[in-house]
């Protein structure tokens, strides 16, 4: 069988149903000519039970909902493909999809937030799920990861406690999709193993600008197994081609109101416009014999292997190029499972991973209502299925034959055992020990890597982390919880603990604990950021009298490099350019806001500028964009006065002004937008 990236598409095509043709029917195919009036006795009489159309329509509607995922309820998905760069991984794994150059394996990826319900906002402070189903020719492989490389707990038995703590509190189901409440932080203060992950969660990683601009991690240490049966430990990483970029906290709060579907929409629109997001798959490889060479345990999911210690080997790329046709059928019904592995990939004894091996199948049974969920189109492998599993709710296959047992003679012994070497075989790890309930001593250090993370942050990243701790703990009502967290933070970094304590009104730690000075530059979003304007959204503020030539030049210069420029004005339709020509308006200012754009440009034209200066929405737009560190550009002398009115300095980092929209101007603006944000501004004093 070939698997050229379209195999899954061809399979799905058999299940797609067109909505724009045919006559209206019941589920039994009986044609219907009135779906607005129920069958009744006389025009004003009671409805009749015999109205099969009424009954069927209402019954189906009554049963439309299925339970949302207990975690990761809100998500967005897309199809695409993965292809390895070369065959170099064949030295460590026999997985064909990773080692066959040119082989495009179809994938479905679902991104998600963790704590919120299905209808919660996208831009909350949270971990993001990054789950990939590879439809390989050897069966499905699911890499069910997150956008942070570590986790809150070391042993899966703590997962229900952790999730109960972070979810809305049980008595009143408040707060929705937020970690800033007593029960989460109570758990944190009592479980110091959470500290490393809490550093990530309080960092800007928890508020990504886009799903397309975040990393993904398999988190656990997995195993590769080569053709000779040799095992190598492996950590999986996804790196986004567009770089790793985040929103700022104040912005996320406002986006949650203006566009709660912000991340979901961004992914959908990018794919719909042909801006296909791309990630590079990298692996960190550790030979089996080096298992104990680290000062942490490879089986402890609260630890990373610093990239400076074991470098990342790039092995392939993934492109997402197709939106699903139907959210429920595909994105909601997709069922990931960590235990879906293919020959060449195996699990380890990580106690968090081991519990997950149970949980994912179990949860699908209740969520999707029975054991046949693998037959749902999005979940079907492209590899053939043949076994003696039968019956169950929603059985879609019509199994032929008079027997369903193994061994058999009645079916000629079929399906035959795959004894030709193509079967999955578990790595024959030697295991010996007493049955005990105890955590290994090597899992005991909860602070060193939290400190490593902190030490690796730039000045602005540290500022954002302190602000996040202050916000979250500021929402905690119990003083003992605030104090407990500060006590833990003191083991991470003295300066951090003091800064947080001062913000939340608890006594700062008196003396500094001994902490190390090591850092890992790869952890910082400020290290070698990808500088690109591709898919960046640029607002152009205009009113009648705007210099149309400025609008055209900036749109051409930045649009030419993939940016999306939109003219915003007080009203929809068009404004009149200074030469009388119409300038088309993309959106009315009242329907959007600066938080939905990456940069703002004010073209010249005195009349336009003076109208904008009187428009509070326009002035606020500029001020707020500046506060959030975005590039601000303005042309002509009059525009400078508008910047002043918006309390934006007319020069400085990320502020571009000039008389003409010449190449110097557009180059400077391009550079400012490509830098993503300008955090060295004194933005705290900006009122917005
Ligand atoms: Fe999950 N997790 N998880 N998780 N997880 C689920 O499975 C669970 C963990 C992750 O888009 C559930 O189908 C346990 C780590 C993602 O459909 C459930 C433990 C990581 C998704 C479940 C963990 C993840 C889930 C809920 C601790 C990163 C969304 C619905 C032992 C490596 C997948 C579902 C999607 C979903 C259990 C910890 C990632 C209940 C018990 C660590 C991305 O089975």
C-alpha cells in the first residue's frame, strides 16, 4: 500500500456527505415537504405522536451532545502531513515513517487548552495540548504532547487531584478556565514537584500568540528500537517555523472578550488562506547505557534534558494544509491515545506515562460511547484492520464469515499471525524488584530545574513571570496558601520570591536559599527569535482625506512579505483618499480592536489625521498597541501629533515615523513588525 499523504484523504472522502444537494428526507430516506409545522388535529389542536418526522427531529436533537473531554475540552484541529528529511534515524529506530525519505505520512493535529470547558476562551493562561495522530502504513502513532516540555506531577495517580485543583472549584464552578484560584495554588504549595511546571505556566508560554507559533513536546522520555532490537531513549520536540511568540497578559484578557475564538480562528484562517503552518520535528537521543548519567531521572516528567546537554537533532517536518469539514465529526471525535505506537517506538517506565497508557482508552469509552470509536472516520488507520473483535455499540463493519475465534480452521486460520517480523514487539526490558508504593529518590529534586528556567529568562520574561505570580496569587483568598507558595519560590530564586511576596502582601523570605547559577539559553523566547512578518496582522487607521499612496505602499511592502494589512475606519465601506479615490475599508473600528492586530500604521493626510484624533476608538487603538509592545508607524508631520495625543513617543524602539513612505520607512516598519514585540518600553505608565 502506498501512503503518499493523500491516503487518509481518500479514505475520508467515502464518508463525506454533501449538504448542498438533494431533497429533504427523514433518517429513513423518506422525503419531507414541510419541516416547519408538526402534525396536529385541526389548526389549533394537539400534536400527534404519529408524526415520525417531528419525533425523529426532536429525538436526534436531544441526543446531539456527548461529554466533553475531562481535560483539553476546548480545541481546534487540522490535517496535514509529516515527512522525514532523510534516513538517518534508521540507526536508532525501525519506524518507517521516520526513516523513509520522501514518504509523506498523513496527520491530524489537535491543539487545545486544558482547564476550560468547550466554550471557554482561547487566550486564557494555560498549557496548550499539541496532539498528533500519524496515520502510518504500519498503523496509527499518536504523539500526545503539550506546548511545555514538563508536567505538574511525577506520578499519574496524582492526576485526578491535580485536575480537581485546577478546574473550577466544586461548590460554585468558578472560575472558568483560570488557574488563579485557591484550590490550584493550595495543591501547588503542598506539592513542590509542581514548581518547575508552574514556572512555565507563569511564563508567556502559557499565552501563545498562535497555535502556529508554539513548540510542542512529547514530555516523557520514550524509547526508539532499531531493527536489531537495540533501544535508545528519545524526547520529541516540535519547533514552529514561524518562531515561538506570545501575547501579553493584559491583551489576552481583552482578546477573550473581543474574540474568544482567537487561536482557533487564527489556525483556520491561516490554512484557508494557504499560509500552511509548519513545524520541524527534533529528537534528543540518549543511548540506553547513558540512562544514569544525568543529575535527574530520565523517567521524571518534571525534568527536561537541557538542549545544551543533549542537542536537538532535526529529523523531519510537518505541514498542516487542510481544515476539517465538520468540527464535531473530526475535531471533537478524534481520539488520541499514548499507547498507539508503531514498531520502532516504545514506552518507558515513567510513572506518569504508565498511568496515561490506561487513561486514554478508558476515557474514549465514555466520551465516544463504546469500543468501536476507532471506526469513526478521523480515527481509522490507513493500515488495514483484521481481528476477531466483534459487535459493541455503533459497529460499522460487517464482518463476514462463520467464525470469530483464534486459532481456527473455519477461516483457514485467518487473520494470520504476523510472524514475518512486521508485528509490533515490546522492547524486552529486564525488570526486577519488590512490589512497593514508593517514589524513587532520584525524583526528589523539585527546584533545580525551576531555577534553571528562571536563570535562563531575559529581563522582560522575568518581569512577566513575576507579574503572573502576583496576579494569580493575588486572586487567592487564603493567606496560608500565598505564604506556602512563596516558601516554595524561595527555593527557586530569592529575588523572584521577594518580588512576588511584596506584590501579594506576605512576608518576603529573610535569607536567600542556596541556588545554582546555571542557565539554558534554549529555554528563553528571547534567544534567536524568528523574525518574520508572514501572517502578521497590520491595522491601517484611516478616515476621509487619507493619503491613498501611503496605504498602497505600506500594504505592498509588508503584504509582499506575507503580512495581512487591513484598513480600519469609523465605518465600513470605503473612505475617500486625499485625491478623491476610494480606499476600501476592511473593518469598522467598532467591530475590532488593537488586541486583534500585531502592529498599527497611521498613513499621512491631514484631514484623515485630524478626524482620527477626535475618534476615541482610534486614539485608544494606538495607545493600547503601544502598551502591548507592538510596532507603531506613522507618516507625515500631522501623524506625529496623533501619536502624541495617544501618549506614544514619536521615536524609540518599534516606533517608526517619517515624512515619506519610502523604502527606508517600509524597511524600518517591516523590521519592527518582524521583531514581534518591543518589551523594553516603559509601558506600565501607558494608560490603556
Ligand atoms: Fe492527558 N488526557 N493525561 N496529558 N492529554 C487527556 O484524554 C491524562 C498528560 C494531553 O486533543 C484525556 O481523550 C492522565 C500529559 C493532550 O484529544 C485523558 C495524565 C500530557 C490531550 C487524559 C495526563 C497530556 C489529553 C482527556 C497523567 C502531555 C488532548 C480526553 C497521568 C505530554 C488530546 C482524552 C486531544 C487528554 C489523561 C497527563 C497531553 C483523560 C491520566 C503529561 C494533548 O485521558
